[in-house]
C-alpha cells in the first residue's frame, strides 16, 4: 500500500508513527538479497521436505504433495538484522501451525524446538512456540508470484510481524531459512549457522537482539 502512495522517507515516517518500525531499523522499498554461500540449483523432480525428530511419525512431501497441503496467505512486516525493514509484504504458502493443528505433523510432548535444515548445510533454530504462531509461514510465493531463487525458491521460512503489531512474537528475517528442505523437531535447542557465529539466539527486532549479549535500553 505505502509504496504506491508515499516516497521512502514519507513511508518511513508513517510506519514509525504507527509504531511498526523497530529500533535501529530503516525502511526499504526494495527487497535486498542477503545470504551466505552459493545459490543452490534445485531440481523439483527430486525435491522433498522432511519432517523428523521428536514427532510421532516422520513424513516427507515431494513438491506435488506439498502443494496439496492447506494454503495460507499472509501480509507481514519483515525486519532484517542488517537494519532494513520492508512493510506490507504479501506471502503465500503453508502454515506450520495449520499442519500441526490439522494433524499432518504430530510433535511429541517433549518437542520444544524446530531446526530448519536448508540446502548447502544451512540451519537456523527456532522455539516451537514461535513457529507455531500464525505469523510464521513455509512460503512458496511472494507478492503473488513464485519465489525467486535468490529469495529462497522453491520454499523458505518467513517470520514477520502483522501490521497491527498484535502480540505475536516476531524475529529477524534470518530465522526463516531459505531453500528449506527439513524441519527437525527437538527437545533441546541446537544453535544454527548464524547463531553459532555470534548472532542472537532469540533475535527479537523490538528488543534489537542482533548479536549474542545484546540488550535493548
């Protein structure tokens, strides 16, 4: 909405006035591409998404089966640890919360964390209660179109904030892994790629939790 009406500075002032811009962030009207390592060359004929670990039954969906799962559309504000924020972004995909609520995935009682396993060995870790909120999505589409390879095609995790700043907890965008291939449910936490490199384990943008030991004053 804002991109069609305001320039960047006016849009930034508007979202700041609505308390939608986290501390230390600046608005972007672009969608920067940031990731570590090469862009994978994915073959949908051999692609699958595995769910394993602390679940009652492990499951794997190929691309055709995954796209038959219940679909969800979300509008989210997204915030990158590198200090840019993008507002009113439209996503489509599969809600992990829906998959659990409808019994497609059955976490064991001891499951407390989910590790997102991605191509090229990348991982990121998230508390189970975070990814079971309705502001986390296994996304296949952005802005009405399939994801581009640079933004995680064919599947990525997305975590964001609703425009009304509802009480859902959020996290910086790296907590949704690009090129997603597996969801490992665990009783214990296991640091992911950037978390092992010193990034904050919780990554709450409203508390500016960018790096381990960060505090918001």
